[in-house]
């Protein structure tokens, strides 16, 4: 469904942050010269995100962020979350702690 070989950087405004199971979602309004597109960004579960430093209050409607996603193969305005940065340049969440084999 997602293309892990491609990454797209999106800059926009959070419309909604859904802290839900089985997956959390960011609805991001991304402006372009033609129109504003709403991107649906699928994340991990809230438990997984919590362990990575996310909280239900990490994102709020109206907040400007930059997100890197693996896009959908069919070109629909949606993607799989890779990372996010706040408008001030700070990283949102933190990288997962690697586990030893």
C-alpha cells in the first residue's frame, strides 16, 4: 500500500491529531499553488507512539509542522509516518530505542 522506497516531505497545518487504536492519524492541510490538499498520515498505535515520546497532546489543530512520509503507491494524498518536526525545528517524538538481536 505504501511505497517504502519513496519519501515525501510535507509542510502544513495540523487539522486533527487522532490518538486512537489500532493506529494514530495526522490530518495535515498542505497548501500548494493550485489548492490546499488534506493528507491522511497513518502512524503506529498510541502505545508504540507513547514509548517514542508522543502524547495525545503532542499535536494540536492549527499547529504548523513538517512531516516525512512514505506515500501511497496510488498517488492518493496519504502516507505512512516516518518523522515530524515542529515549526521551531525541534523533533516531535524521538527515535525508537534500537533493540539488540
